[in-house]
C-alpha cells in the first residue's frame, strides 16, 4: 500500500484539478492512498462533492500557506513552513508518505525538495527528467528547468543521471547520450557545453555520442538528451506547443467537409491513438533526479488528466524502485567519471 | 529583373539540391536569374543535365574553395577568399547580384555577411529571423543561431528588429513582443533576460508584453518571439522535429487498416494542406536581419524544395523591399530605445 503526498494548491487549476486527478488515478491504482495538503476553505467544498471511494482514499491535512508562482526559491526555503508544498514534502521525510507530487512553483519545489530530501552523494545539483515520445519510442530528457545556468560538471552529472534513468526506465543496457547544441560539429555552441563534451568523451563507461540538435529530440537520435535547465525547459515546452497545434490543425482539417468528416470516422481509431501518444498530458510527471526521495513535478498549467498521469509516474517510480536504484547506481557511477581529475578551465 | 547569388556548395545535399531548387524556383519566379558559385567538377555534370530554360537562367562561376561545416567563423573571415560562399556574398557588394542564399556553415555565413554587408547603424549584432507558423497564423522568431551568447542589449536590439520585421512582413502596426523564458513571472530566467526585460519595459514605442514560454511559440501568443541564438535555434529545430514526427505518425495511422486508408482518401485534401502548412521546408529561408544587404540562410539539411523556398524568401524580401525598409526604420527606432541611457549592470 503506497501513500502519495499531494500539494493541492500547486498549478493554475488547483485545487479542483488535483481532486479530479485523484479520482482518475484511483481507477488504475486502487491500492494507493493520498495525503492531501491544502487550504481548507478551497479544498473541503470540492472534497465533499467527491464519491465516497475517492474520499476514503484521501487523508486531508489543512494547511495555512500557499507558495505562489512568484515566490523565489530563496524565499521559499526561508519561510512558508505552513505551506501545502512544504508540508507535503515533509510528510515524505517523516515517513508518512512514500513520495510527493506538486504542480506548483518549480523553483520553490526543487529548492525545498533538495533541502529536505538531500542529493545523492557527489551529485552537486539534481535535475528534472522525464520520458518524451520520439519516432523510435521514447527518450529521457533533462534538465527541464531546475538549473537555469549550469557549468560543464553539472551537464556531465546530468548525463550520468540520465543514463542511469534510461537504463532503468527504458531497459537499455548502455543508453546513448547526446548534448543538446546548435550544431553537431565540435566548434559549435558555448564554452560550457564544449567543456562537458570534453569530459564526457573521456568517460569510457558512458555511451556519449556527441552533440545533437533540436530536431534530434523527436527523431530519437539518442536515448538521453542532456541540456541545461533553461534550454531543456524551452525545448520541451516548444515541443508540447507544436504537438498541440498539430493535433488541433488535423482535427480542424477533418471538419472542413462532409467527405473529410466521414474520413475522420473511418480513421478515428488510429488517429486518436496518435493524438494520445503525443498528448503532452500523457507525459506529465517529471522526476527530480538525484534526490534520495521521490518528488514528481506536474505541469503548472496541467489539468486533472495530466496531474493524474504525474501521480501515476510517482506510483510507478516507487513500485519499480527506480529512484532507489538510481540512488545506488549513481553513488557508484559518479565516482567513475573523470570529472574530478579533468579541469579544463 | 532580379539576380540572386547562390552558394552551390552549402548544405548536406549540395550541390545537387541547389540546382534542383533553381528549377523549382523558376516555376514560380520566371523573371529571376542566378549567379551560381561552386566547384566545377561537382556542379557542371549536374548543370549539364538541367533543361535549357534552367541553364539559361544561370550564370555559373567556378570557385576553388568550400567552407565546410567545421570551419570556425574566425577562420572563415581570415581566409577562404576563393570559396563559393565568400564570392557569392561579394557579388552582392559588387552590384552583380541583388541578394545571396546559402545553406552552408551558419557561423561562417553570418560572419562573412556581417563583414561584407555591414550592419545597420547602431545595431551591434545582426540576428537570424524567420516567420514561423502558429495557431493564429504566423509570428517572427529571432535569433535563430547567429549569436550563441547575448547580453541584454543584444536581446533588446533583436526585439526592435523583430518588431520592424513583423510590421513589414505581417502587416501589423504595433507587433507584440515576448522574451522567450522558462516562466512568465518576473523572477524567472537568467540575468541577461531579466536585464533585457527591464530595458524593454521602458521602451514605450515597443509593444513588449513580457516573458513567454516555449509553448507560446506555437500558440502565437506574441507576434515576435525574442531569444538568444542558442535558445532560439534549439527551439526552432525542436519544433521542426515534432512537426515531422506528428506528420509521420498521422500518415502511418492512416495506413493501419483498410478503413483508415479509405478515411485518408476522403480527408486527404485538408490533411495534406495541414501537413504542407507545418512542413519545415515550407518555412525554410531565414533572413540575416540588421545587415544592409539581403542574405538568406537555408537549412543545412535542406532539400531542393526547402532551398527553393529560401530562394523565394530572398526574392520576396527584395521585391517588397523589406530589407531596405528595415534598414531605414531601424536607423530611427534603435535611437529611440532607452538602452543607451539605462545600464543596470
């Protein structure tokens, strides 16, 4: 029996979508219970409307504060001890929950998780990682926004973490790793990424293939796409925006004439499968990789379907013990990287 | 009668695709002639196979050197005086051609264009700009890779250039401008982008709306998306990759059963229209904005269709005198930006 702590106040459509997500998640994951942290005045009325089986799976803990989207990470770690986000995180440390999910302020969530969960030995900065759909199936992409600016060593550690994550989630023995750049040639890009490439080339136990470009993400050129948090976040959100635009345009195309409408009815099954496969909500739920406990980040703009998916990611992560395995493997692998010796700066 | 100088040696599929592109471009633009710069041994055999009407539109100038993808911009400007790219650019300065198109090494092409064409007064660094398809029609996006790292002032000048470009190409009086960031709140992002935002907020004549995120690109939230060249390049190529993946998946979906195949036949017209609208090749051809002459960059991986589109962009840019108007307007507008006075660093 797993217990997931949920920040009911994070995300543009909170708390309604969080409760809707619990209902959806319970359809698939019947053996899970939830600790729900949020504002009583806002949560209780919605909670009262939920079916009994949903209410029975929830323990509601009223909280007094909310960490809004404008709060700086530095401010979040100094105060907000009565916030839904902080208390949800603490419940994991206190052993009351197995993992936590929030769609709230990414910077604050990462800072609080880092402080309370601690990073795996030798990992300087955790990263946000997720699986993304590609032409070839799926790839791991990180960092998606935890670290706005990175040095070469950070990128190298992201590569190590991404490799372990891909190995465990995609079942690939020696996942290929690419650094996201604006060209595949050695001369391309800025100094930080060039430094990371120099170090990674010397790490014989890693399958580093070199630089990849934006279009290599969807192509599935590598199993692990490594970027700083700024670039990774922009790339992921750009991809999501284009997927939504394409789906909308194709849907509209089917509506242009009675012929195309019949065409849609005939092709509906496979087309809806494609739409679902590329629907960003189906890939909601990114892991804070490099931490000793499971913290899953859901999109700020997510809805109940997306947040339910993020809950599913937390459950699957816990059941498969991916995070524990990552923690174990990282402690070993990081020490093998020639990063400590090589210092080109 | 316009004359376009073409670098026959730039791009992965050169020179074949350049000649194929000329043939395609001539179908639409009958009153254009081309100066073709390239390696005689490689170009002549292909040229000989072309129809007479294509050969008649081409003046072939054999060149001795090629600037490969690995050449650094600094090396390109020091040597390569006999290269196809350099001589194509020079033909514009010498008044023999009206504009130049190349799919070659972006950094070298930009450096050589900057040196030979000169920037508009007060513009420190030119940018690569293009029109991208959005849910609302089209937006301007820049920089797409000319400037790997930028300071706040560079981003402000990109905003000014993008605004003028949008006004002239999209016909919008006061185009809205957004800075590409990882969140819309003021606290998000790195110092450079925050500095640019501070300056842009004070520029009353610019319609700066603030930060936008990756998914705002396809949404068409703003008319002008401003980014440093690294982020902009990754975002654009990511978008192109996803568009191609979606098109492939939908095409495959139509092939899964005889029902869906009939569905495709019925919905073919509107569906192919969507595919064409979002086909990256239909948006090939980015302008080096901020220079006194017209230089158009085509994708390194482009084919004849994409390069023909880039040729079309050069022709339309010249016919509509967009570059001349940009040069005029920029000379005025740049001086109005409070950038010179404000120096938050």
